[in-house]
């Protein structure tokens, strides 16, 4: 979790030095198609962020997927942890 100031700094940074911002909410909330249940929060997502609902990282019984499978899920969502500064 980052402070708002750090997120804003990241958004203003040159493309080759940005960190990937991952939104773990349900895809409908990310897309702004579902109402935001939290008061004073706008629907939709931050520009440049990627949607990766946390439920996609869970396997049977609600347990976290093994590391290799999590890396595959992140890659499919557009993330490459090895490419980040």
C-alpha cells in the first residue's frame, strides 16, 4: 500500500521507471461498470493500472496459488515483475 503522494509521483514518472499499479478489485469495479461501495470513491481505475482481481490468485479452498502459477497470472494480466525498477 502506497501513500497518495507516492502513487502520484509514480504516475508522473517516465515510462521506463514506473512501477506497475495493480488493481485487485473485481473487474466490474475496475471498469466502472459496478457501483463503488466505498463512500467518496469514484468508480473506475487509475490510468495505466492493470486489473488483476485477487480471486485470480487463489486456488482450491481459497489458498494462494503457488509462486510459479502466480507469476503466470501476473504475466497474463500485463505485469512483468522482472522488468520493473
